[in-house]
C-alpha cells in the first residue's frame, strides 16, 4: 500500500492505494480518498497524520498521475464513530449511577442494566430517536457493548419502578458534589404530547402548551435549584390543571428529599389561595406571579397611584426611554375555606389570612409589549367577527378574549370594548406576591426573574433533548422514558454548570454539537483497523479540558484504544 497523488479535472487528489496482482498484471485499488492536495497542504495537522499513517501502515509515498487502473468511484469510505460519549460517562460515574443501577438490578436480570440505561441517555443527549432507531444505530458509539432491543424496553420498566430511589440518590450526590443550595426551589409545569389520539390513565387530552390540542399528552411538574439543575419531577395525567400539581410536589420536597426550609418560586399557574396556604402549612415560603387584574379594587387604586414608586432607572438609550419602577403594597390575602365540623358533622367556613407583600413593577418596555399583544388579539377578534360560526370553537386565550355576545341577540357576537379599555390600564404593570417580608423588593424581583431558568429547562428538554413527541404507549414505559429524560437532563446541566464555573458560556446546542464532533473515521488498512481523529467543533477542546479527558491521538489502532 502507498499514498498516491491522482490528477482529475485540474485538481490533485491524495489517496491511499493498494497494489495487487491479477494473473500477470499488477493492479491498484483505492482504499481511501483523503481529499484535494491543495486543501490538505493548508492543513498542518494533515502532515502529522500522513507521517503517522506512514509509520503505522508502512506506506510508501509516490507521485503518479492519471493511472488508468484507478477508479475514484470505487474508493472505500470510512465509518464515523463517536467517542464524545466519554464526556458524559465521566459525569455518569461521578454521580455513581453505575453503582446505583447495579444495586437496583434484580437478580433474575442477566443483561447489563447500567450499559442499557447509559446508552439510552447518550442517544437522548446526542441524537434523540426512538428505541428501535437507537438499537439499529448503537454501533455509532465506539467501544460500547452491544445491547439487545428487548433489554432497552425492559430497562424502562425497571427505571419506572425505581424512580424515587434514583431521584433521592441524585439529590444527595448533588449536595455532596456541588454543595447544591436548596433554599430556593423553582417550580413550573409543562406538557408533552404523543402522536396519538388514544387516551388511558396517563395519556389524556388537556390544555397543550405545545398547541397540540388534538393529541393526548402528559403533564410534567419540574423542580430545579437556583443554578438550573434538576431536583425532582412528577408526572400527571394530561388533563391535570397546573394548580392541581402542587400537592404531590410539596410532598416530594418534604418526604422524598427532606427539604424543610425553602422558598418556592413559581408562575401564576399555581397561584390559588388554597395552594399558597398549602405551601405555608408546610412552613415553606413562596414568590409567585400575581393576577393583579382580579385583585380587589382598593389594591388596584394603589397600583395605579403614582405615589410611593421607587425608580430603578430612568434614562434615554437609542431615543427610547427606559423606565422601570416598583412599589411594595402590604396585602392580606383572605381565604375562606369550607370544612365539615367533626363534632356536629355540619359545614362551616373558616377564614385564613395570608400576610403578604405585593411587589408591583412597571416598565415602559413591558407597556409597549402589552399594547402590541392586545392589538394583535383585537385584530384576530375582528377577523372572527367576519365569520362568527368559528367563534364557539375558539379558545378564550386567542381573539375570542375580546368578544362578547350581544344582550339582545345571544347568537351574535360583538367587540368587548369595555374589557379592552380595562386591560389598557394594566399595560406595563406586573405583580409578584410573596410571603417573604424580610426580603427586599429587589431581592424578590431578582428571585422571580430567575424563573426563566425553568422555562429554559423545558425548552432544552423539548428541543435539544427532544423529549417530545413520545413513542411509548404504556404508562410504565412512558414513566421509564421520563426517567431517561431526567437523567439526560442532569448530565447536560452538570456539564453546562462545570463549563460556567470555568467561565465557558456554551449553550446546550453548542455543547451537543461539540460532543457530536468528537469522532473517529474508522478505516481498515492491510487487515488492521485504524481510527483517524476528526476535527473538533467549537468548545470541543474546552469541554475535554474541563472534563479532564486527554485529547485523542490523530491516528490510533482500534485494539489499542482505551476509553
């Protein structure tokens, strides 16, 4: 075998060629096309690669042009193999998931549970696909043991059965490894849909946050820490209202994780008086978005009164006035709860008072956005009025919000100008309710604004990790699938956190691209298999450095590779 230069269409191409004898004739077979000579000449790393190939395979460089025995179309292609999975393997072992999965593995299970679950996680992180697609393409990950398709599915059942054990283990490891702070917990709810219309005990129709209103779905409530790392999650039937999820999460935080003193930060989806009382009954605090449009009129008057607001900034930038201010209103949130008296067996009403601070913020930027959003809805409402037969089927969240039925003729709809004018008053205003009277307004605002971390978490799970749509159909397999999603999300968030500690701000998409670029081209030369390292994408070298993984050689022999 030798390295050869072949001329074609005014360009020189570098090839690895093998000579063989057929009868009395010596012929040549192209084993690999390395590329155009002028491009390779500009790449100094190719020189080192060529030297290494010569050294390993005992090649002889020659220069022959227009050899009639060479057919470029018959040249062999190398296989691309990913070795970037080693980055996540290091985090996996750091959390001792390999040890945990061996412990929860039942004696009758003969296959490698740890290898099966890890393979599903790296596929989820690097190239999300169905379990069948993973089974068919698992050889893309070099030096990974081959896993049977049934073992992947059976592993989901075991993960479902051991979800609580896994969550507790990871929570304790997070506290030990990263001194995870759980004085503030961010909580939110989202939905995940299926390509199906068939419902069961878990998959049900409900309000879809993905706007997939015809498909069945499940509801997921996720708790994360202040750094965006997952603490725990719960799955609910797809028709569960956001506010109805809080009981199970509060129970998990207290009983599963032993968290005794925290502040829960959440959006208005869980803000009901009974939910806030439940949080206080657990001796937790809360910071939640307020429904100021539904608040008592006397509080609304204080909101619109310009007195007592504190300006944070008032300046002109690019001809735009930047205006942000806030005020604190002491607020008594009154809950009237009906209960049955145990002695008399009669219904009675108990009044509970939640003493809160209501933080009202105003920003001109938000006012402009609110006005623009309302104008879009008004335009949609006017379009609906032109075809009133479609109105009944519309959601109240769309243009239908600003429509009402005429009093004289309940079959006719008209624009609700009174509601439009009422909404205009609230342009730019936003409310945050909190039980934490010892925190300053700016601390409350800052804590609430960090709620974007959980919104980002859902975005990562739905896009980068492609948790949706879900390809499993039985409740047990669905629950096992979400354990894989949770483990994958933990690995990604941990790597992102480690990079940020080292002042490397890489997005999940760029991390994924970098690790997917950690590949070899697998070649067979003279009966021996060689691995040629491919170029790393942006952040690749930094990820390896932070992970303390040595860089791979430009050329390696497969049977000598250590990962």
